């Protein structure tokens, strides 16, 4: 099962949100460099430490659509 890159999060909350959404839709995912990225969070500009979300090739279109929806959702200033 070949994996393909679908997203490079820019923050820990963004990483957690996207992984949670993928898992909720039963889209298997793997976070490449998750160990290094969490040990050295300030060094994400160096590609060796940057975390990358990868999914099976056959589920990539589903994952990309979900991520696109997540990125385009307006922020609600009053969630209550």
C-alpha cells in the first residue's frame, strides 16, 4: 500500500485536527517525522524535522477534499 503526501501542517493544533478528521472518516494516515517534529518543534523550517501527513494512494482524493474543506472553513469568533 503506497503512501502519498497530502498535507504539511504548520502547527501542532493543525496537525492534530487534520489527523483526527482523517481518522474519524476511517482514512488511514501516517505522520512522517512525528517523533522528530515533536522533539524539536522550533526547527520545522528544516525539512528533516517537518511533519508530513501521508495516506494510502487510493484514499488521497478523499483526504485532500476533507483537508480543503477544513482550510476553507471560516473561523467562528464566538463558538458558544
